[in-house]
């Protein structure tokens, strides 16, 4: 009991001080993280970099806080650093995937293949980048699903960034009957492109006869637009072309097969 009493008197103050220091320290770390985020917002820093750096800074400050508290409790820094190094090595082996995700996140921020707000297709998923975190990237799909993709997968696979450029080309294929007037079809498609307000004049629309199909000749119809107007152009053009072809009497054939029966009896 005397030994226990002496230990209580010897360490109770330090333990209480360490607990107080921990509570205050965590509060300070949280406020510093909020302050850094606000300063990044004011400086109009890239949202991708902000979502990556703020959690990283918070983790580093928390590690420094733990080391300081250990020092207050009387732990020798050399021994503590050695133990911390051994623990880090063991944790590193156990969390190789997480470290790979962290490295992938760093590569994404340095190389910038995409940023927050871009619509991408990568690692078997497609969606708008909502957040690039330390270990994962969050995608939102057009049908409002949340996809969490490890950064290692994104940094080590091919990615298509549909938002990388301000303009995009919309490609169509329209099949018409072999008896159709080629010049008439081109004129109709050109008129539709000229009348649509979202179709760009430069680059000019491209209208060419591209294929001789089994039951139709196929015209390639390609127009340019602003990237955000892509799907509007696509759906409206599909409707306008059908209406124009019907009005002009241009036949849109469907696959068909002629079957001839021969009688070999008798």
C-alpha cells in the first residue's frame, strides 16, 4: 500500500495534467484544422488539394500531441522514438494497401489527372469527383450513388476525364435506305446543325457517308459543343433528325432478311 500510495502521489499529477493537455490539445488541433480550411477557401485553393491536406495536417498534429504527452509522462524520447519506429514498421507492413492508397492520393494531387468536379471514368467506375481524400476518392454517379474508390486503383489504371476540356464532339450514326438521295440527306443534317443554338460553328459540323451497311448506308454526323451541353445536344439531335427524315420522306431502314424457298420435291 505504501508503494501504491507513493506511485499515486508521484504520477497522479502528471496523469491529470496529461489528460488535460490531451483534451486541450485535441481542441486546438481541431480549431487549427478549421482555420487552415478557411484560409484555403479564402485563397481559392484547389478543392482537391484542400480535401487532401486538411486531414493530413490534422493527423500530423495529433501525432505530435501524443509524442508531447508521452514526454510529459516521463518517457525517454530516444526509447519512445525507437518504439514508435518499430510500431510504424509493423503498422506499415500491416497496412501496405493503405500506404499505397496514400501514395496514390499524393500522385493524383501532383499529376492532376482530374480534380474535384470533373466527370471521370476509371477503375471500372464513372461519376463526378466529389472529394479526393487521403486514402480514397469519392465519386457521385448521375443516378445519385456514392462510389468510394481507393486512390491506388485510380493512380495505377487508365482514366478518362470527360471534363478536361471546355468543348466536346458529339458523334452520331444515321442509317438511311440505299435509295435515298445522298445530297438531300446531307442538306437535311446540315440544316439541323445550323438551326440548333448549342451547336458550335467552329469547328464546323462534319457530315460524310461513312459505311455501306447490310441494309442501309450510314452517315457520320459529328458536331461540337460546350462540354456541359453534350447530353442536351445528343438527345435533341436524335429527336430532330427522326422528325426531319420523316418530313422529308427519307427512309430509315431496319435489318431485314429475304428468305427464298425452293421446292425440290418431284
